[in-house]
C-alpha cells in the first residue's frame, strides 16, 4: 500500500491538531528533559536527542513551551 506524503501529513494534522514536525520536536524535547533528570547535563541530553547544539535546542524549547529551559527546570514545568 502506498500513502502519499502530503496526504499523510494532512491527515496527521487533522487528527492531532499539530504537524508531524511539531510532534517530533515536542517528543524530542520531552526526551531531553527525561535524560536531564538522569544525568543533570542539559547540553549532553539535547545533543543525545538530535539537537545540533544548545542554541537549536533552546530556540525549539522556547517556541514549544514559551519559557526557557532553566525556568522550566526551576519551576518543574
């Protein structure tokens, strides 16, 4: 069975309310925070989940959660 990429993206957004890319980024950010809780190193956790550097991670985090990673950690968001 062949599924058109555009159709799959449209259906995903229709059923979840977010794009596939936004879903993947949110899952990666959740994974970063889970790893951080284990090793207490945010940069290592971000790189281990596929972010190229801290800046890329920071921008994605702020875009998704509307706060900085340090604020989220401090307030356990």
